[in-house]
C-alpha cells in the first residue's frame, strides 16, 4: 500500500504501478464506505469486437444495430 496526497485542486497522482494498468480515457465507478474509497474499472466493449460477433458479412439489420446500441449504452451506465 502506498501513500498519496490530494492536491489543492483535488487531484491525486497515481503511483507508477497503477498507471501501468490503465490508460487515458479509462472510466471507473467510484464508491465510498466510511473512510474507504474504491475505484472499479469499467470494461467497455470495443465496437470492433461487437462487429466481429455478427453472424456473417451481410449488412446488419436495424434490429441488430439497435441491439448493439442498447448493449453499449447499458455498459456505459
């Protein structure tokens, strides 16, 4: 466990060990229980991964596009 300090602008600098595990634009859920703060990384699907799961090379139907959009929106919440 490492000690960090909150800056005057309420930012924190993550230890190098943690910076190697994340990249800019990663998103996290934050929860607070008493004096404990937890960050949980949100694993967003890559749109190319979703496209690769499609059944064949034909154009997706509006229903398939709608399903993909709903899955992505659900994950982002």
